[in-house]
C-alpha cells in the first residue's frame, strides 16, 4: 500500500507541475496549564489539467486538538470527467438524497470522518443519472466500553467495506431515485474479537421544487427490519415561508442501558447514515451546549417553522420541534428491560419515552440606514436525556430519569461606524436545570422529586463578547463565559486563573468565569494570523446531531496561521 501511495503522489505532483493548482496551509498550536496541548498542520493541494482534477491533503498532528495522532498523507483523490462520465479514485465524499442511506462528511470540529477510500463512477444527462461506488472506511469513535477512553482521542475503530449504486431521474421540477448498498463490517467486541456483520440497505426518494412550494420524501430500509422515513414540505408567499419536517427513524430497539453502546450491539444504524436531525442547530454559545443528542436508531419527531418580514427592516423566525422514542421501556421484577405499549408514529410527551421539545423565536433587523443591526432570540428547551429506572409494581410506578430544562435568550448587536470600523456585542443569558427526577407512588398519590447535578438547583449562565473590527486588516474580541454554579467535582477543583480573570475578579467572583482575548490579523489577502490568550470553558459541541465533549482550555494560548496560494 505504501508503494501505491508513493506512485499516486508522484503522478499527482507531476500533474501539478503542468497544470493550474491552488492550495492552503493551516497551522494551529495550543498550550494550556491543564495540558490541553495540541500542534497540528494541514496542507491541501488542488490541481486541474485538461479533464483531470486532483486533491491531496497532508496532516502533521502530534497531538491534534481532537483525534488521533497522524503524520503524513491523510487524503488523496483523482477525478476524470469527459462528457456525461465522471470517475473518482481515492478518498470520496458524496451524499445520496437527504442522507438516510449515504451521507459522507469530514467534520474535523467533532473529529467525524465518514468518507470512503475507493472509486466512484457517475453518468448523467439532462434526465437520468446513474452512480456506482465501492470502497472501504475505517471509522474511529469514542466509547467507555473499551480501554483507553479519552475525551480527545477516539479509542474504538471499526472497518467497513461497501459497494452500492443509485439511479435517479429528473423531469421539470420532479426528481426521484432508487438506491442500494451492501456493507460488510469488521466489528470488534470488548475483548477485541472481530465479528463480521453484513448489512443491506435499500431506499427511494421523491422531490419536487416549484415556484411557490417544494416537498421531499425519502425512505430507507435496512436488513429487512430497520427503516427510516423523512418528509419535508415548504410553502412560499408574500415574503413569508412556512414549512415542516417529519422524521421516523427506527433501525433498532435498544433498552435504555444499551442505547449508546456501540461495542456490544452489532445492528442498527451505520455511521455512514447521517440523516436530517429535524431540529434547529443553534450557532449561539449557550443554546449549542444543550443541543439534543439525536438517536438515529429510535426517534420519531417533527419540526414546524415560520419565517417572514415584520416590516421592511425586521425579520421574524419561529421554530417548534418535538421528538421522542417510539416505545416505552419498563423493567420487570428481575431488572430486565422490555418494551411496553404500541410503537408511536408521532412523538410522545411522556417522560418514559425520552421526549424532547424546543420552541425558538428570533427577531432580526436593522435601522440607522443599515448601520445598526440586531438579533434578539429566545428559546425554551425540555429534554429527557436518559431513563435509569421505570418499573410498574402493582398499581404503582417507579420512574427515575435525567432531564434538562432551560430558558435561553441570545442577543447580538453590531454597529458600523464607517467602511473600516465596526463594533459588535453579544450577550446570552440562560437559566438551566439539569438533574435526576424521581417519580414514585400510585396514580391517586404521585410524588415527584428533583435532585440537581449542580450545587444549586438552577444554573445561571451568561456569555458576553465585545469585538472591534477594522476591515479588512484586523479584529479584536474579548469573550467572557460565566456561571453561577457547577457540578461538585468542578466546584471543588482549583482553577488556574489567568490575568484577564484576575482583573475581572475586582468586580465579581471569577471562580466560575472563563475569559479570553483573541486577535485576528490579515497579514495579506492570502495569510491570516489568529492569537488567543486566556481560558475557554469547554462543553458539548454538536454538528448534525453528533456531539462531542470538549474539555476546558485553562490559562493558555492558541496560535493559528492560514495561508492560501
């Protein structure tokens, strides 16, 4: 394999020597007092030569900010196009329809790579498109079911080999497709014994795009027992849009204590299937930390959205989403979990089915000839994360579960002084309750108790940032992330206070304040330098429903340099 890589690299470099090419180099270095240290470099090269195109990426990371240490070739792909035909060889990323069967992503922010190394052939004309792909992938994930668990470094790898095809047709505003895929999985258990698991997926979709409306419907079935269904519809008129989405993902039935066990269960959804989440993914700091973790194996839900102008200077956006598991799980007398009741086609609000509900409203507008811009938001979130106990004994029920309830209000204002200078302020406020709910007793006499995971019942979170920008040369930003309480282990640990927090400590208690200053400087049109000093709180980071916990970065600095050529 190493000889093959060398030959391909030599050929690619030769092509670049006689073609148009571009590239980028991204370097990052970080060092903190709590050993959140990293050093990573990425080199991307893109070349074109007649009908040929190529891409190659090198990575030198020891260690990276997230992921496994790598030194050398990371990605390589060679493309050839002639008329209706396209060939790809190497590292391939593609998506079929809405992703219920195939959605290959490379998201380094959460260390998720679902691409394949292999080949792809595509033929298309104005009406039909045929695509075939084949290859293999090695996906690394985090789990505490095997040794060497580390929040930064995935410790469980699974190899897949696959092939599949897709045929689609287009006529005016209509698009339809059928698709098929076979996957062979080399699945290691906790004792590192490999089990070969065979998967088969089939699916179809139908989409329509018109002037005043659009809709989409996709269906997928896996191994004759699991299935996924996604629907989406939107209507447009008078500047407004109203739409809704529906999901029904039911690829496996897993008891509450096995729901996230990727080691000891060999069925269910594949990592290759990155399906629509059907809820709003927030970009604001505090709302993103409580993002709902989607269960692609077992979740049914919907989303309703409304967006339109209030007047010529303001836009209103409303979102409501709700989801749950399909069935209730209850433990018997010997603590074995079993399903109870019928499978739901619409989400339930019962705590026993892990319900999630969120309402979010946002008003976005400007005045003063567009120089002053504002965004005002508000979100109400309720999410039952895990079920620990659910038993029916006689006429009584004993239910224990962990849940989140939050009210979050993000705001953002900015003012442009002239063509060069601007100023922006972000302020986010959140009241968060997270803890264990206990429900005991009979129907006439219920008793519910709540035990917070924090030292106080309600956690008050605030995030503030103040930025000054001089376009196109530089920007400076001060970020302050603060909380009123935390878990006992965090409260009792001694933090390494940085110089910014010491200054702020003259005005309030900064034991739960993380502050940092960041400078971004454009050395030229093609070179950008960023420097951050201070501390960052850390927490949950999510992308497309996949979440990672990012540890705090205490009293350190980060340097980044991006160069384009």
